């Protein structure tokens, strides 16, 4: 902070520090990487690309599931969220919703079936349009 003179906006000054720090790190890593064999670089590169692709696939699946969940009635969506995402037990869901345990079980079963149908109807046309029918 003592080096900040106020000649530019604070954010610009901070970005410049971050940018220069990154450049220094890249230079340092490039010097260290000169001693690494090409196979090691390739394996590391492939691993990092696979990790990125896995992350993208997870994000895409999460978006699809969220969109499909939004198509369910509120009570069924809530029960699925409580059970799978909040990991509440059936007894806890009964307490939260004031439904009977039998009713919660039935709604959970029906909600799963509806969600499966919605996911299938949502994903299948997209796959067919993208990859064509086999």
C-alpha cells in the first residue's frame, strides 16, 4: 500500500501487480520446465485437460439436472432436494414438511420417476440432434 501513489485507479494498480506477479511465475516455471522431459509435460498436459473437461461435464450435468428439477411440482422438487442434496433422512423430511412418512416415500418415488422422464425427454432430443440417430 505505501507504494500506491494515486496516479491511477487503485484497481488498475492492483491488476498491474497481479499481472506482473503472474509473468514472474511463468518465467520461473519456464526455467524449471526446461529440465523436464517431453513425456512428463505431455502427461501433465493431458491430465490437466482431462480435469478441465471433467469439470465442464459436471457443470453441464448440473445445469441439466437443475433445469429438469424446475419442471417438477414444488413439493416433489423440495423432497428430492432435501433427500439428495441436503441429505436429510426420511424422518427429517417428515419433520420439515409435516407429511406422513408414507406420503414422503410415495412423493419421493413419484418425483424420481418424473425426474427421470423429464431428463430423458430433455437429453435424448439434444443427443439425437447433436449425434444423429443410430
